[in-house]
């Protein structure tokens, strides 16, 4: 039985995983999930990426939206607003609240996030083993031009030495500001002190194949790789490591990865992302057929590359993408 | 302006307060609320009596039920059940959950319950000042014959020296067991170490009149009186203290006060409850017209007594009861 380890962010990672499960029904799949976008809201611990994977693979996801629960209602949120308690910009539904209540209660009782995630998956039966990248607290922050400075001339950049810049939680950047202001840096706060969650290094050591889905290379996969030990375990593993480009035709397929890439000085192209990961990490890279001209550039960087359709337009298209990734892994292995 | 202090439990106290507000629209009313029935559920702090007062006076109560929110839904609870997380016997609705989330978040941030209650009342505008009896944790427990012993012969009373008795949280006794097993004792755990919340003793010292609504004399008013300093402040106040009997015709008007009275060895009669409070505390006592023959017995105990209709069948009937209590207070004062 093939053992596949996948590093996953939210929507893109979750949808890819559904395709992978279809393409490799007999494989044992371990998912290392990003927790850098976790946030505490209303005193509750919210893990958007882990939940998106769990809900998507467990059949509870809001399909069109890509995150949150299907058939969701928002009574609790409306009531919180009636109490004047926010933030209003984060869309927590009633069904979703229950997940965060269970998680927070277990964490308060002393369980690590990995054990909590396992318990939640008892209900969802995602068909993969879902591990948080770490049980420690990591929160990605984004350094931006102060989004409130313009509206408040009393603040701004006078004398603070930071040029009117402010670090905001990734969710605030992504959801409240919709990445509409430029990001100057992305900092996974706490990552340098974090330890991989139990099972993460063991899964990588036992893996036959490691896959990077078309997730955000900076705030999803990049954050996972920022946990000391994980990048090294992947680089040292003597197995194929294959990724799929989240950039097609010079733009992110979904989300705002271009903003994040710019913040770390990487061009928004399929080949630039491959070079960013580098041949020390990646053995194979899939680009979309629209980016076929990028293949020689990637291969010149020492990374085997193929151009295949990379639009996750439906379950079957996604399963084909996963199959292509596994095929490329076998080419690398051979 | 008359200053009235009312000791209140849940449904009975809340409905009486609504009548009192109607009967004395210009009075400044301070409510000392029972918190002995508070319970932690799903990691959230739930204060059923405080919330019943707040929702009832603020127009958010489920009128027929007497507790919980109107137009309530139960999505969160259903989802918690899907995770296998209980208890299922406590009916927390989605709107209600928001209250507990706000409260728990504020308490986690370091605010005392009295400050939290004040903040919640900013929304509800109950028209009274609502104070918890204490900011300290008090939880009423009831000593019962082990309700699970019969179903589990491996447990029971063998060798545990307690005769198969078990202390259960008041809410478990009241809601899960529906008071269907005999109570042998009622213990407000933590009360002996509790301090009155800020404002409680000050309100009693400044009161013109103190009222005991037809609330449960044991687990509602009795618990408030168990907080050191409160009983003494009422007994020492040189103002009329008037109560309304929750027992009519030898039975509780609502709820299961008879079970609680039996646990402390008090008969379920209007006069026995008056004697239980005693003339050291009570100056006046209203019994229902059905209990007119109890009047001499109560007066013999040194407590002025009148028989008036005591069924809170609607707002006007309740306002009349409140007016009768204030009239009796004036008789005592004169």
C-alpha cells in the first residue's frame, strides 16, 4: 500500500485531497495541515484550514463557497453582533461554531490540537489521517500599510519609524482587507519555536511520496515548511516530492497568492514558485498546459516538469490532476 | 424615589419583577440574582437565573416556556450531539449560546460576573439593576439516591458508606432528573467562601423596601441568603422586608419547590415557608386567598400577613401582586 503525505492549506488543498482519494483509493494518505491561519475569535479557537480539509473530505463543506458548512445558518453571529461583539467580518456559522466549541473545550481540558483534530475527525471520517503541522501556537501575520491610517490622520506614519506599517493577523488581511493593500512581509509568528505535531515526522519518514497541492506557497505550504524539522524531513526523505502549481497563466487559480508572493519577492509565475521551493525540496512540478513554455525553465532548475490541465473544475478533473502528480512521482522514482 | 431590592431566582422571580416594574414604574429596582444554578456546559459559563431575568425584562424571553429565548433554534446543539458531545438534556439554543459565548469570553479576559452581567444588560435594558449575588463561584448540588444505581448493579450502595447517594449539580437534578428522585440535602457549594458582588450590600443598605418574590425558598432565595453578609444585611436593614408565598394550597405554583423543601425538612405550606424565613428576616408575608386560614399562624410567628390572589396568570395579575406587596410594606413601615 502506497503511503502518501500531503501538505495542505485550505480550499485548494482540500479539493486536491478529494481528487487524490479518488485517484488513489487504496493509498494511505496523511495530511499535514497548515495551522498558521488559526485565530481566536469570541474566545474560541478556530482552525480554518484544518476544518476546510475535514469538512470537504467529510462531506460537510459548503461546495460553492469552498469553506464553512453546507446549509449553514448565522443565528449565533447575529446575536453576538446584537451584543456589540465582533468581528463581523469573519463568517462563523452556527454549525461551524459547534466545531470551535468542541475544540476549545478539549483544548481547555488539556488535549493537544492533534488529539482534538483526531477526535473531530471521528465524526467526519475524512478517509485520510489529518495532522496539524504543530500543536504549538503559530499565527501568521502580514505587515501592511496601516489600513486605518488614511481614515485616521491622527495616526499614520509620523515618527513611528515603521513607515505607517502594521502587522495584522493573516485572517484580517485575507478576509477583512481582502488582500487589497500591499503586503510587505509575511511572518509566521511562533513558527521558529514550534515543534512538528506527533506523527508528522514519522509520516514523512515512512512516506513513499510527498505531494504539495496547488495551495498557497507562502501562507499555506510555506508556513508548514517554516516549522523546524518539517522542511528538513522532506528534503532528506529519499522519495519523490511533487508539487502542483497554484499559479496558472501568471495569476493564482483562486485566492490572492500573488499578493503573498510579492511580499516575499517571488514572481507570480508557475516557474518562479517552483524555483522558490527549489530542487533541494522538489523533485517534480506540474504546471498547467497554459504554462507549457515554463517547463524548460523549471527543468533547468533541476526539477522534472510536466504541463497538464491544472484547473480543479470538478471531482474528475481534480482526480486526473492527482493521478498526473502520482505519475510524475513514479517517473522521478524510476 | 423609592429604592426596592428584590432577591430573585429564575422564572417566578423574573415574572414578578415584570409586574413590579409595572406596579412601581418610578422605583429604582435592584435585583440580587441567584447564581447557584450556574453551570459550565461545553466550556461555557451558563447563568440560567440571571439570563431568565435579563431576557424576561428585556423582551427576549420565550414566554410560554418561561426560560430561554423566543424564536430559538438549536443548530449548535444538534451539531454538538453529532460530535458526541453532551449533555443533551440541557436545552441551549443558538441565540442563548451567543450570550454564554460573550459571557465566557469576558470572564476569560478577567472581568468579574457582575461586570459581565452589566455589559450584557447594556443590550437588554431590563429597566432594573441586575447584580449577581456574588462574583465567586457557587454551585448548588443536591444529594440524591444515586439515579444511575438501579440501571447499573455494579455500582449502588455497597460499601460506599453513603447509602447509594450521590451529589448532583442542581441543573442535573432539576432538568435531567426532573426532581423525580427524593433530595436528601441541598448544598450551595462555595457559598460559605463567597463574597457579595460589588453593589449588593450597598443596595441593601440604601433600600427602602426588600422583596422576596414567589421564588424557590431553598435553591433560589435560600442560596442568595447563604452568601455570608446578605442575610445579615437584610435582617439588620431597618426597612420592610416582604415576601410572597411560592406555595399555594399546599403545592408549588410552578416548579418542584416541594422536593427542595422536603430536603431541608420544611413542610410544603405557605405558613411553613414563612416560618422558615422567620420573623428575624421577614416583616410581611403574602399568601394566596386559598391559604387565608394560614394568616393567623404566620402572624403568630411575628410576621404580618395578608391573603391576596397570588397566581401570576398575566402581567396585570402580577402587577397587582407586586402592588399588594408594596402596600404590605407600607403597612409594616407605618
